[in-house]
C-alpha cells in the first residue's frame, strides 16, 4: 500500500499531464487578461460546484462518471456503459443522499436512491454537492434533512436569453454508442416553454481481461446492451414580480440487458430489465411582504419488468414486475428578521406504494412526513445555523408483515468564521436517518421486514485558504476532516446479477476521513491559460459491531482507503486539451479484510481534445474527441463486474444561444 500510494502521489505532483476535470469548487466570472481567458475557482464552502464548462470538458457517460471525481465521493459502478451506478458520500450510503433536479426530489421509495447511470448530463447546466446546510426555497425538506444533497439545474429550466435557444448533441463511441439529444426553449421574461428529446443506445459488448490468480482470462462482456428514449417539456409563467409558476412533464423508457458477474468458465447472461418512468411536477413561488414561499407537487409512476428466460422452475422462466407510485407535496418558507437573522420552515409529505403481480406477500404503502425549522445568523465574520428536523414514517402492507412505524428528530448545527476574506473555518454536526427501502423490506428474494433504519451522526471541520487571487492567477486550497457514527448500517451486495442482492444490517460503523483539495489557474501568456486541480480522500470506514467478529475494525466492503484525482488542462483561445487521472487503492468485497476478498487498486487516465467554432454572435459548433482509459487498464469497482478498457467518444454540439 505504501509503495502504491507513494507512486501515485509522485505522479500526481511531478507529472502534471495526468488530469481530467476536477470539478470546480466555485466558478466565478470569466476575465479577459491580455487576451487570455482565466477561470478562477474559490475553495471556500462546504459545497462543491461543477460548471457546464467542466461537464463538457469531461464528457462523462453519466452523472456517476462525473461524481467519482469529487473528494469524499465513492461511486460503485457495476460494469460501465448503461450499468447501475450508486454513490456514497463520506462513508454514508447512497440513501443518505437526496437528488434534486430543478427543485424537485428524484429519489423513489422502491430503491430509495437514483441510478446514476440513467442521469445524462447533456442538458445539465450545473451540479452542486451540498454537504452542509442550505437555505434555498428550491431545496425540498427531504433534501434539507438528508445527510447530503446533490442539486442539478437543467438548461431547459432557465429562461432563454434570446427569443429562441437550441442545442443539438450527437455522440458516437466505442461499443456501439449512439446518442442524440435536442433541447429547445422559447419565450420571454413573462412566459417561456422548453422541450427536450433524447435517444441513446449501445450494444455494450466490450472486451475485458482479468487475472484469476496466475492465469489471465479474456472475454467479451455479454448482455450489456441498452436502448432508452426520453422526452419532456416545461413551462414557466410569471404573472407579476416575485411570483412564478413552473410546470414540468417528462417520460423515460429503457430496455437493457442485465450483465451478470464475470465468473470463470461462465459468462452466460440473458436476463432483461425494462423500465418506464413518468413524472409530472409543478411549483409556485411567491412573496408576500417579507415572506418568501414555495409550494411544490410531484407525481411519479415507475414500472419495472425483470425477465430471466433461463430460470430453473416449472414455467421455464422468471418474471418479476413492479409498479411504484409516488405523490410528493410540500411547502417551504423563509423570511429575514432584521439585518442578520433569517428563518426557514418547511413541511413535506411523501406517499408511496409498490405493487407486484407476482408477489403474494407484499403490497406495501408508506406515508412519510418531514418538517424542519432553521435559523441562520450572519454577520461580517461569523455565520451560525441551527436546525431541527422531524421524520415520521407510517408503514402498511396488506398482504403480509410490515416494517415498524418510525419517528426521529434530526438536529443540525453549523458554525463558520471568516478570519479574513481569504481564510475561513467551517464546522458542523448533523444527525440523519433513512428508512429501509421497499426492495430491502419486501423484495421477493431478499426482503427482510426486520431491518432497522440507519441512524448517522456526522461531525466535520473544514478550513479553506485563498492563497493568491489576482487577475491572471488564482490558487486556493481546502482541507477537511470528518468523523461519522452509523448505527444499523444497511449493506447490500449483488449476488449472481444486478437484480438479485443480499441485504443485512451491519450494526455499528465508524468513519474517519479527510479531504484535501487544491485548485490553480494561470493566464500565463496572451490567449493562453492553464488549470490544475487535484484532490485526495482518506476514508477509513470500520465495522465496530462485535469485538468477537472476524470483521471487527475491518474496512467496510467496497470502501477504498485512498482515492486521488488530478486534472490539468491547457487552453489556447477556444482550443483545449485536458488530461485526467483517477487513482483508487484496494477495496474488499466483504467486511472481512482477507486476501480472498481483496480487489486490487487501479489507476485510469482520460484525454480530451476540444474546440469551439464561433459562427456568429449566437451560433457555434463544438467538437470533442475523448479517449477514456488510455492505458487500457483492467479494473473493477465491484468484484466480477469488469470495467471497459480503452475506448473512444466523439461529440458534436451545435448551439444557438
């Protein structure tokens, strides 16, 4: 390990051609400095901000590919293209993270989280990872009370700056990747509407190799194809100042193979997964004197059909179908009291039900009520936040046993001090809670109604320092440490494929970790500039449930101890080149850290070359070629789910904006 870590650190600091796009901490305005463009990034917040420019430079396949570049974020990828991707932040499972798109929560109760592999980024203008508190009315109560929140803002949700704006994306890549995406919006300040359509497919049959002890095994990934089509529209109407009505509709249909684990002498897989998702969302924002408020409502219908044509039963196949319906409505309000004090309050009710034709034991329904009260005091140097949240969950199951009803209070406290304009110290404590999802409780193969909810106590301290901030040069650093206590941690691990899992409460889990981030930008000559960003994450996540257990004080499954990202880019006018690296230490498939459970660490490098051609004031064309995993590294995030080797992506973007 020490040799591996020292090698990576040497490469990180001594060979600055490793890099891909360390997502920015916060992007400020672009400045013209002797003809060269300088993008400056501040490292002064608990939140991490990723701009549209960085998304374009990286060209990630999906949100999971993007988030893995962030400090403290651990993404589990089950096979690359179109495959399942889940996230944990600072050692907390993905269901402690709430995803918000244009002000609406995206998680659903069947799985409790979002498949990052199905969130494409062509229409996303910004991604914000919130690790502390948030006072925005656009953040629902569920996200305010979650351990972390990932907030996305789409291109179509923002008012057009000219009467008609359009973007057309076309991508072609290895393994049959084809991706077309159109976005258009029209209107003015009082009313506008937008439309998006997207189609993508891939056969996904990529070659792989891995070592089975001393023998190298080669093969072609089977049953890894996908086809999906999605579309939507939204409208905004502003009847008068400080009042706004937004309406959204979107629909997704996807059909994909379910790749199995790559096991020696057996790569057979014929299982199929078909999903549809339909959402209608609306909100109304207004202001009455000193009170700002927002009403929001979402209804979502999600269906899933799993077919295993080789299942050994009397029918000769296995079919499992599920329908999940969610109704989500809430109210958030905020007001300022005098000059320094701000008050926020909110309530939210989420009703969910899951139906399965094949299940005789489960027909669950859940009412989840959430509320919070938050006070914020801000002066020139000091900011203090205190929040108290409440969860109350009622569970029903007409056809069998049900989980217990639960209630929890969740406090949050934050204190930050700016010693100067360039040096800040931030500390916070948060308690978060998450119920087991419907799959974990009632799933045909793995459901366990005896599962306990997860409770997490989070303590964090972060210091930031803007070392240099001038017109042509910026250097900033951030260092943070954290300690988490997780009780009744729910651990899910795939078995024979991505539809059949095992689930258990671990008991007690302790997380000790730290992040180190550095960001450097320099306009070093006329029309030339460069950016270097890097982060390092240390995360020790230990099972401390039972002193007599063989896994006592061992690293929790699939949590690497060390992760390093490094990125460098050079720009000449609108032409740029970016090199990226991602390095992960070994991880273990089970909580018992023995050689048989070990997955080797790995390093990957990506290279992008891009150019934007300005046709006139509003028309432009952007071309980009990306080579991913340029060293053709054989690696896996999850055992037996081998990731793609070297592959290519060509991107064409026409924009009229």
